[in-house]
C-alpha cells in the first residue's frame, strides 16, 4: 500500500474563485467535485510547470471549501440541476439536454511539495508561488474556470518545513487560522469499518454497501421510556422517535476506481481517449468523507490526499491519513 510522501513544504493557493465546476462527483453522489479531480489537477499543473523548470515536485493535495453555490432549482424538498440546452445541432435546431451539474465555489488548494526549493530564500519562494498561481489561472479546476480575485487573502505562498518540529507545528497553527471560515475534506474509512462491524452484530450478512448507505442517510430510531423509571406497561408506553447522532459532518464520497476488466494493450479499445496508454474499464469506489474545520487539524498530513495504486488488484484510489494520524 502506498503511503503519504514525505514533503519538504507546502504550496498554498488561497481563496480561488471557481465558476461552473462539476458538481456531479460520481454516478451516485453530487455536491462537490471528487478528490480525483484535484489529484488530476495536480498532475496537469505539474506538466504545465515543466517549461518553467521550477525546483519542486508535487506530492499530494488538500482542499478547503470556503463557499459554494450549487446551481439547482430553489424551493421544495426535491431539487433539480439548472440545465442548459447548447450548442445547437447542425440543422440549427436545439440539441438534447445533457445532465450536467454545475457549482460555483471558493476554495483553498494546498499542495505537498518537495525538491530543491528548500535551499532558496523567501523572495525565490514568492516568485515560485506567483508562477504556479499564474499557470493555474489559465487551467480548469474540476471543469470550472478560475476567476480573477483582488482579495488580499488570495496571495499564494510557499511554506518550507524545517528541522524543528515544534516550529513547524507553530507555523501550521498560525496558517490554519487563515483558512477560516471554511471546511477541509478528509477521509474517514474508519467510520465505515466501525459501522459495518456494528451492523453485523445484528445482521451478519450486512455488506459494506449497507454500511455506506446507513451512514449516508439520517436515521431515526424509536426510543422508549426507561423501564426502571416509568411504571407504564410496554403496551401503553409512548415511543419517541429521535435522530441518530452523527459523528460530525460526514458524506459519501468517491475515492477512486476499481477495475472491471483486465488491462488491455494501448489502441485495442475503440474510441478510447488516449490511443497510446493501456486501457481498463473501471467503476467508482466509494467511502465516507468528513468536512472538518481547519482549526481542528493538528498537522498538514491530516489534510493532504495522495494517489495509491495496486494494478494487480485493479484498485486506483485517493487516500488520506486523517484517521490514522488522529488516533496516533
């Protein structure tokens, strides 16, 4: 299993305003782009920066959401995406509507970086951060356009880790206050495993999908009166329905892809986007994520996501070590 790379510092791109990003993160979830989109952005940005020959490499990425506006209809319990009918067909008629979920959002991106930048001074670090921000301004983030911002809080920065662990913690505590108000997305595989074990105590045939669905909804449980404190019989006792406590703001999230077929040679599958890369049919892999306030983060490693691949098992997923580092 892959582990979080040992980064030498952080590259912070704060308060990015993104318009019309993809709000549909998987066939089953919506509301915020998948972390696979942000890892893809990281790799695309690294390729863009090759022309600048910067002394750094991207290892991981974290995201903090400050504001979002999903483009859905207002009013009522059931909502629908605001859809557009474009472009027109060859005959000038209207094309069929394609289901596209869009959202506007304001986010902070934090990249774990390593390389020779650690030997440079603060002025060089500022130049590196400005170069990265300039390249990102012309790219897409989860399909959305980056809008210009005059907010003084949107200034990019490079944070270099030193040998003094206490100094690193102090600087990170100072940095996380700048990310308020906002919420950071972390992975909570541990909550999914715990709920699966809990459900299997009553129903041994329970699957991981059952546990995922149970955590993804609001559950109301009947609560009866205490038999010792209430002398009423079981038949006349009043039962009260109460919502089940939830361990924070948890949501179902896609965390990667699982293989549906063997790895096929490049060019063998028709209509593949890339004819020079081996091809494999995959489906989404799901887990539980949690939105937490940045001031609850103890270190950058709890925030960062990284790629983990196991081609033999057909698993390609994003990982985050928040739960393991929290227990440690």
